[in-house]
C-alpha cells in the first residue's frame, strides 16, 4: 500500500476546519441570543409590560434568522466523517455514534416542536405555555451542544471504552464515564457560557447601534440593561470555566498547554505568560538553547499553580514531553516520545498478528501484547517525535486573543452597567460597543483553534493521529469539496448578514404595530 | 410575512443542496460492503499505515 501523502492530511484537515469554523459562526449566537430572548420574555410574563414582549419578539426574530441559516450546517461535518475520515468513524464506533444519534433525534424533535410554538403560538397558547416553549427551544439547542461536546471531549480524553480487535472498534463499556467525563463537563460549561457572552455582546452591540443612530432609545436601553447583566455573569463564568479547562489540558493534554504557553523548557515555579511575542521561525522541536520569545510578560508561579494547584508544581515543556524522564503526578516516570512510538508500533503489529492468526494460543498471545501497549497505539503511526508538537504560534496567539478578550468583555459589561442611562451621552462608547461585535466571534473561534490546533497531530488523543484517521482519497477530490464549501458557506454567510442587517435596520415593532 | 418565506426558501434550498447534491455526488460513504468487509478494510489500513 502507498504511504499517505502529507498534503492529503493537510487538505482533509483544512476541509474539516473550514466547515467547523463556518458552522461555529452560527451556533454560539443561537445558544447565547436564545437565553437573552428567553430572559426578556420572562420579564414580560412577570411584569406584564408590553415593552418586554416587543423587545423579546425583536430578538427572537434575529434568533430565527440565525437559526434558519445555521441549522443543518453541522450535518456536513457528519458527511465528512463518513467520506474523509472513514477509519476514524469506524474506529470510534458507537462512542461517537451514540451521542450523535441521541442529539440528532432527541434534541432535533424537541427544538422543532417548541420553536414552532415560539413563532406561531403568540396568540394561540397561554403566556406561560409560550414562555415554556421559548425556554425549551433554547434548552433543546443547548442539549444538542452537550452531545456534540461529549463526543469532542472523548477525542481529547478517551475514557469509558474498550478496543475490540475483532470489530476494530472502540466499544462503550461505561456510558456515564463518557457522558460525564470531567473534560466533557468542563468543555460544555466553557463552550456554553462563552456563547452566552457572545450573545450578550451581540445584543449590546446592536442596541448601541440604535443609540448611535438616535433610534429606539427605550428599547436599546432596556436591552442593554438585561444583556449587560447577563453578559457580566456569563463572562465571569467563562473566565472560571476557562481556568478549569486550563487545568484539564494540564492533566490530559500537556503538549497543548506547553504550546499555548510557548513553554519549551519546563520546570517548577513556572510563570504564566500574560503577553508576549514569539521569535518568528523559532524551532520548537529542536533542542538548542535559543530564546524563543522576543518579548514576554509573565505572572510568576501562576502556570505552576494552574497546572498543579501548587505554586512550586512542575510543568513539563515541549522538550521535556518529547524526552520524558520526569515525574508524573502519579509518581511514575514519563516515557520519551521515542519509547511511546516504539510501544505504539508493537501494538499495531500485535493487532495485525491477532487478525492474521488462527490458533487460539497465538491469538491470545497477540491480544495480550495489544492490550498492554494499546495506550500508545496511535504513536506507532508517527515517523518522528517532532510530529507531536502542534503549531506553537497559532496555539499561543489564539490563546492570548481569547483570554485578553475575555478580560475586555468583563470590563465592557461592568462599564455599561455603571454607565446605565448615561451611555446615551457617550457616542464613543457606543461606537466601541458596536465594534466589539466581531470580537466576540474572534474570541470564540480562537477558543476552538486552541482546543483543536493545540491537540495536533491527534484525531483521538494518543490513539489515532490524523495520518491514520483519514480515508485514502485523491487530494484533488478533497480540494474540490474544500472550494465548494468555501463558496457555499460564504454565500450563506453573506445571505445571513444581509437578512440580519435588513431586520436590524427595520428595528423592533413600535407601539402601534404590536399586538 | 415575507421574512418567514425567505427563510423557509433558504432552508429548503440548503437542505436540497446538502442532501441531493453534496451527499450524492461528493460524499459517498467511503467504506462499502457488509460489516465484515468494513472491518477488514479498516484493519488493513490501520495496520499497513504503521510508521516504518
Ligand atoms: C477569560 C478567560 C478564558 C480562559 C482562561 C479560557 C481558557 C480556555 C482553554 C484553556 C481552552 C481550551 C480547552 C481545551 O482544549 O479543552 C478554551 C477553549 C475555548 N474557549 Fe476559552 N477561555 C477564556 C475566555 C473565553 C472567551 C471570552 C470565549 C468566547 C467568547 C471563549 C471561548 C472558547 C471556546 C469556544 C473554546 C473551545 C471549546 C472548548 O474547548 O471548551 N473562551 N478556553
């Protein structure tokens, strides 16, 4: 069999990244805006003020546009699993299949039912039943996100499964361990709370645009008040869950943490890089003593504390992770990359022998070797230890962008709450808030870049690198679909922006048009 | 309501392109045959891609 061409790996990744990133333009707005509109409708039901009904209805309209545009863009990812990532799809078996099937069936029906009531039921069902539908719509959407994130978390930290060499699949042995793995829980909380931040930024941004234009003053101020409270709470939760995510990657994906921090040489009492500039072209794999930063500002001890909850804690850098020979938290000594690659090859070879052998004793012997070395299975596909190092600049800068923006959003929401009604006099603040809208997407996308680029080369951490996960296709066919998607999704995005812009320009219903 | 109509049109066109065009012409299932054949195919691929 011909070896896999590295450009096939790159194009398959590019295609998946493009689709996922476009999909992720729509999803966080659905999750975030959904909660804001539900809070507004709750205010309507509690106070009986028509003002809140009109306000809720306006944001629901924008929610509906975004939902219609975004719904089903995720299905393309599932097509790609079957065509471009067939080894991966087979290998993960029901671990991936079950969460996706449940999300597909349960959440989809739940959402569609309640969304219908939400849009068409204003005068047909009671106020409370309508409010319940609105909340259930957004809860349904959030549950969909839960299942997808469980699947993603499993790829970052595979637990609750056992590899069956007869079927060549991982089979779920502990559903709870998969569904409630600590990585899945934290990932869900960080993803959802950060999407709330994005929804809140969108609402204050659009509202400030009205203030700048001198339109819908009361509506804008009411929306800002709700969204700024919600946004402030969400940003604080995001910072907290982000901190927990940092701890997770320290435990389960130390190479991702080292890349995000630009930590080549690890040690105890490590500082967290608050900001810095990497030396362009620095070698992050080779072992010379070059300083890899042009500039760096550190918070002393903070990285050690984040990773180990101990100011003196040891944090391995890229070199240490490749060379091994340091103490792991459980007291054992870390293996070198070379050693893990050797064990991986032993595991793959044992799988081949197991499947070729027929005498039971030979099969049993091969199986024993496979089981013993399975934790390193994926390392057996790597040609050099350097392949274990993800792109440091991309991971490092994306991480800084996300965290800095996270800090900025806290200040922004707190500032808007302090200003209150006075924001109407501060044109520059209004403009700044409008310009913040795209930054919320930048932060969110950067988060995924950290999570996904930072875990390269793995499709499944430790078990399956991309080079083994992809299907053997023609590079040209993957390129073709890449450009088809680029065109189609861009068209969809332009349509979304156009329709959304038109609805925003039309503004909320005024008193006379409400019913 | 023209907005609703536009959105439904977009949803339907999108689903049509996805399922009737993309799925059929660009995303055939890569693994063919029954489960036995799929297992063997994946097993061959996984064991033969081992690093030299
Ligand atoms: C305020 C401080 C923040 C910290 C410390 C933080 C930390 C992190 C970490 C460590 C990850 C990687 C998790 C992994 O690979 O498993 C991550 C991912 C992510 N972040 Fe943040 N983050 C912060 C703010 C934000 C903000 C403001 C947003 C967006 C508005 C955001 C959106 C995301 C997203 C979407 C992901 C990918 C999903 C995930 O892996 O959880 N983060 N964040």
